């Protein structure tokens, strides 16, 4: 237990520690399963490395939460995965999946560190961030060495720095409609990458779920992700820029149970939550009317579907409650 002389966890620290525990604990089971299903030794070794990191991260998070007397999230267990099940996703997809996961991890750990005050919590999040950076380097290097890394387009260098001269730089519907700038493109491509992961995961989950109700949820997820993928790809097509190919062909024909419905739906909620965050961040960087409108529209659609998933998690009693403030009115 925490010493009376030690500062209590702030709400910000608690939020990131508790939520991070739930995310990382769940990820250990996906990493365990996908390591077993991988046929490529280098990718298998990469998953072993990532799993070792995730287990250590969970262990330290548990210590910090327990130290302050907070209950540990229930999480999942071996019963939520079927390690002997036939391969569901190709090695190519497993590599793309891990790459996307490291990106999201980098963002989460950096925000966790920025919200931390206590020395031990800051040190912990710093170590998590360093681990995420190292994993990202390893995944990126393997993608490059295997010729699988899909590079976003290069852009011509301007002859000199320049200021924006006209307000039509903001146009997107009419008038002088400029191509997207590099920051707009960077965030757009990141969102499309995440949508491709979501679409493929949903297809695989729908194919292996033992519940018609849950399978239908995943098929709805496929439709949402696919529509958004095409909407955003249209923006690239308008500027005559390359569009990343879909990953839906990276799924096998296996229909055997791979994961429990609870762990699959929980992961789906996390993926759409990450998508919502990506749209929100991207909105702060866009300077074209059509991009603002497109992103805002997709935020609403993503939020609606995420609420649908959340309601189902609550109805099934699968969603754990994040520690929150006290309602003094209800005491």
C-alpha cells in the first residue's frame, strides 16, 4: 500500500494507468494467439518480443495501481483464446496489425507521460514509451526488409519558404481548390491504414464468431469501415495520389472459433475508439473545407457505431467500469 507521505495518483494518472492496463492486458492474449498462428520465424520472434514487453508493462501497471489501493481490471484469460485453432490471418496481415498497434501505443504512452506528475509514474511511462519506440523500429525494419512497407507518396520540395497569400487556400468545394498539404496527407493515410486493419479484423471475427448476433455486429463494422475507406480514398483520387490496397484478402477460410466473443467485441470497441481519436486529432490540422466536412461526417458515423458497440458490451455485462469521481448528490 502507498505510504501516507507519498502523493496519491491524480485522476489523470489513474485514468491512463487503469485504461492502459486494460488495453495491454488484452493485447497479451492477441499477441499470444498470433504468435502461435504465425508461420514466419522472424514474425513469430517479433511477436515473442512484443509479448514479453506487454507482460512486463502489465506487471508494472498492476504494481502502481495496487500501491494506491485501486482494484485491478478483471481482464481476460486463456479461455478467451484458442491457440490450437487454424490460422485466421496471413503473416503479412499479422505484421501490418503489429505495426498499427505500435503506432497507437506510441500515441497512448506519450499522452500518458504528458499527463503524469508523480516521479514513479513518469518513469514508468517513459520506459513504456522507450519500449514502444524500440518495437516500432523492429516492426518497421522487418516490413522494409520484406518489401511490405507501403510508403506514402513523396512531394516536390518548394524552392523557398512562403506565406499563404489568399484565403482560397481553405477552399475545398469551389474556386481554386488546392491539393492537400503534407500534414493533411500524413493524417489521412494514418486513418486509412487503421480503417484497413478494422475492416480485415471485422471480417475475420464475423467469420469465426459462434453467435449470429455478434457476427452481425462485425459485419456492420465491415460496412462502416469500408464506406469510410472509400470516402477517404476518394479524396486521394481527386488529387491523383496513390491509395493503399485493401487487406481483406489476408484472411484464410477458417471458421473455427479463435477468440471469445467478449474479447473480440472489446477489441472492436478499442479500434473504433482509436479511429475516433485519429479523426479528432486530424481535424485540428486540416485547412480545407471539404476535408473538415468529410472528417466531421466520419466522426459522427464512427461515434454512432461506437455507441452501438458500447451498449452491446453493457447489455452483455462485458464492460468494466473505469474509476471515476464521486457523485455527492447520490450519496
